[in-house]
C-alpha cells in the first residue's frame, strides 16, 4: 500500500488540505498507522505533479484557512483511486486488504465501494480455496495453514459485513445526489 493511493481514496470525500488528509488518515487507520505530515505533503506534491490532484493556488485560498490549500481529485485521480481499490488478488496481504477496506468504507463513491467489495471477496474466496488444497507437512505447517484459513474466513466475513458499516453521509449523498 502506498500513501499516495491512500490519500487519493481519502480525497474521494471531497476537497481537503494536506493537513486534513493527514488527520483523516490517522482517524480512519488509527494512530499505529499514522504517518508524518511531511510525508503527506510530499505525497500531495507528487500527486499534483502526476496530474492526479489539483491543489488550489495560494491566491485562491479562502481567508481564515491559513496556509491549508485544498486539493481535489482530477478525473485521472478518480480513475487511479478506483483501480487501486479494486486491484486485490488472492495474494494481497491481509493488512493491505484491511487498509483498502477501511478507506473504501469512509471515502469511496458507491460504485467503487461495491466494486472493491466484489473484487476483495472474490480474491478472498480464491485464497480460501488455495489454503484448503494446501498439503502441509508437520505440526507447525498444519497449524500455520489452519491459522491462515481462519484469518481468510474472518476476512471474508468482515468484507461481507463492510456495507453495513458504510458512512451514512456517503449513502445519503448517493440518494440525494
């Protein structure tokens, strides 16, 4: 998972400054996954140079917002955001799947969120199928496979429940927008 991609997903909610993205990243993913504000600012600059976000010019910044220049997704940024969320495979790390799911549940539009859940469930079912066919030798190998099977089943259960945890604002925006 890259910080750039995580920020693109967070921008799915609407324009935000680098500071607001930094704060939201920590809120959604927890303080254990907190990143330095300098890394967020550098990522926003990379995304702007890559044409994935538009950052308000300094003279456009509204009074009272300090030096917090809002940035927003460009159409290319929105496409990359959706592609990254859905680029999950049976080999995608469970932690990566969790991060994508947490970001998607709070920031992805309804279509992208549904596509993420569909792709993630398909990848997880494939992972479970592979694990069920794994021939493990010795007690440690069998215990490791059993653990991986339970983690994959728990991931599938969580993914199935994820739509019920969707941010109410995103559901309301979809219904009224």
